[in-house]
């Protein structure tokens, strides 16, 4: 009898759930603390702290329920061999449709359609509750039920359009790849990521939000002046109507080489009455660009993707692996799904490492903005964003170390307040 891969995977999933639930409990205890952390006393208003505490505790309670239901369903799907049963049923559906079930691409697309329908049905109650109960209760939700379902169906439509050619290409590459399979798969995903980074902001994002040029004025002049001083090739400056869905705020940039664009959420402009705060937040974002953080992260993800495909090629023909999960055939997509499950321990370690790297980058980007003279407005901007988004004020150090890609506000303010020791 072969190695019990499936039982090992389910066992690890449950152990991970127990560990993460322990961290969630630690964080829940921190969220219940009735007082602000000492460094935030006098910085964050008591009213905002009380609202933040209530919002964070609501999300925490919801998270416990969501995670418990998720681990039950995911474990049951594997342990009771629902996936192989569903694979066979999707083949039956292909036959009923008058198509050839021996065609792996058709069979796989039918399987994915069923999985998508199942995931939409099971996730819908949680999405509705999160949006129209928790977010609405705390004043964040701005979307109607009509807009919610319109977004959902647009997302489904995009999946229906984009998935078939991508899945078909992956199956074709695996079937024909030979000894260089990992290289071909990586090259395909590399090109696909570049295409999606180009297409998404131009064709896909506008399907969900309206992007308008930032009006002429003092804010625009300041942003363009900052970009020019750093030789940032800013081509377009947009405002996105994030307020149609939520009052949460954000800002981001995108684009290749000499064609960069900056997007500000309208909620960010509304919340930061002082233009300097917005410019300081963008100085932080431009710090990521100037310090090559985006490029380094992209390269790291490409290396990890190649290593993953290399690992997949080593096990894709393993009879024991497929049989352990209840499959008597070896479809390409199923092999990829099973492989992802079996390397889950590595995924968690890599994710933890990337979070550490990300937090380091955030401190560096804050330091970059500080050197440009934006320490005070950045400090004010970070406090304003923390208040307006009702982000958690008290955080458990273990929880934040494991989960947070951004350092807690207390740590960022402390770093900004540190005197420059390396001025020379």
C-alpha cells in the first residue's frame, strides 16, 4: 500500500487550522483590550478607538465561524473523496451534452464549471453577511444588493471567458511538454502575468469601477512635482470611485517601464483634507518603486512559480499520489490541485517569509518618504487611514508576525519618530 498522502494532507490542514485558531484567539484577546496602546494615546481619538474595537471584534467573531465551516468543508471534500466523484460526474455531463468525455480539455472545463458554481453557492452567504451586515453596521458598505450581484455575475462572466483558453493551454503544455515541461509552464505563466497586468487596468478594472483623471489643482501639481523629482514616468493620474462600494480608502500604482499610472480612491481624497498627507502616502508608494521592491517581489514570485512547476513535474505521474486521493486516472488539472495540497506546508513557510520581506519593505518605503521630508504628513496620513478604516489598534505580536504583510501602526510610527542615526 502506498503512502497515505490524502490522510497526511487532511491531517496537516487540521493542524494548521488549530494553530491559526490559537493565533486568532490571541488576537481576539488583544482586540478586547479596553484601552489604546500607550504610543497611540492622544494620537487616536477615544471615539475612533471604540468604533475600531467594535468593528474588529465583529470581524473576529465572523472569522471564527467562517474558518470553522471552511475547514469542515475542505476536509470533507478530500476525506470522503468528493473530488473524484465530481470528476466522474462532470465526465457524465460532457457525454449528456453530446461531447467527447475522452477529451481532457472538455472534461476539465466541465469540472471547473461545477466547482465554480459550488464555490459561489457556498461562499455567497458569507459574502452577503460580511458586506450587508458587518460592513454596513460599521458604516463602510455603500453598495446596493443589485450592485453586489452585478459585480458577482461580471466576475463569473470573466471567468467563463478567460478560463477556457488558459486551462486549455496548460493542459496542452503538460501533454506535450516533455522533459522541459517546467520551463514551458513557467514561460506561459510569466507571459500570462504580463498580459494580465497590462489588460486588467485597461479592460477589466473599468468594468467594475469608473476611473477619471484627477482634476487640475494643487493636489495634482504636488503629485506631478513629486513624481518628476524622482524621475517617476507618470503618464496618467486617476481617481477611482471606490465610494460606490465602500468607504475604505487606498491608493496604488501600476504600469510597465515608462508608462506608469497612479490611482487614488475618491475616499482617500475625502478623508485626507490635507493634500500633504496624500502626497506623503504616495511618496511611500513611490519609495517601493524607487527601491525596486515591486521588481524584487515579482522576481521572487517567478522563482517560486518555477520551483512549484519543477516539483509538479516530479510527481505528476505518481500512481500512488492520485490513488491516495481516490483518482483512477491522472488528469492534468487534478494533478496540479493535488500537488498544491501536498506542498501546503511549504506554502505556509513561504507565505510567512514573504510577509517578513513585505514588512521590511514597508519600513524602507516609510524611511524613503521620511528622507524626502514627508515624515510629519506621512505620520498624520497613516493615523488618518488607521482611524477612517477602523483598523485594529491593539494587535497580538504572534498574530501580526504570522499574518500581517504591513507592520502595525505603532511600529511604523515608532520608526518614523526615530532620529536619523545614519545621516552621515
